[in-house]
C-alpha cells in the first residue's frame, strides 16, 4: 500500500512543480495612447501620443467576473506602454484600459477607444509572447485648427 502511495506521489510531484513555477518568458502587453486632436473618433495624421498616461491591465474570471489580475503602467515619450505578465490567464477576459491622461486639455475618454481586449494564454496557437493591444485614445476639449482640412481626406466623394 505504501509503495502505491509513494508511486502516485512521485508521478504527480513533477506536474505540481511545473504548474507552480512562473513562466520563463512573460507576456509583453503593449500598445499606445493617443490624443484625438480633431475629435474624429479615431486616429488621424493630427493625432498626438500622450506621455505619462496611465493604463491598467485587468483580467477577470470568465464565469464569475471576479478580478484575478490588475497592473498599471505609464506611457513613455512616444505614448507607448509595456506591461509584463508572468502568469497564463487561460480562460479569462483580459483588457487594457485607460485610467487617466496626463494632459488636461485632452482628458476625456474617447467612446469605444477606452479599452482593448488581449489574449494572455499560450494555448491558442500564437507563437510570440508579445501581445499587441489596439491603440486607445482621449478626446481633446476642442478641435485644433486645420482639422477641417484633415477631415476632408476622409469624406467620401461621389463621381
């Protein structure tokens, strides 16, 4: 009897050790935060990138919606952020989301551009550890001069 228990323990011990160990290569969630200077609702050539904006990555259990992971980061001078995640969040919803802007005149969250879903699991066929979140944006208080010309580029023409 004791030999059987010892055999079972020896079989499952390596599995438990591997499961408890953090990943050697963490996921790298990255994206950018922009200021919609033309109030277009999307990035334009006049959009600028925000230095010092705060972004949060949150993961929630798919069934209970309980928060399982949260980490904040600030954007660099190019408006880019990177968040390292050591754990696999296999069956969870993970979203990068805007927390706050560092620019007072560009601090209103752009509807529909306030969060980006990312997949943080290695069991989906993605070979890379890099995960790219869609760019997220804030709206400027008022459109900058010259935006009318830029918006004309996006108008449909009838021929």
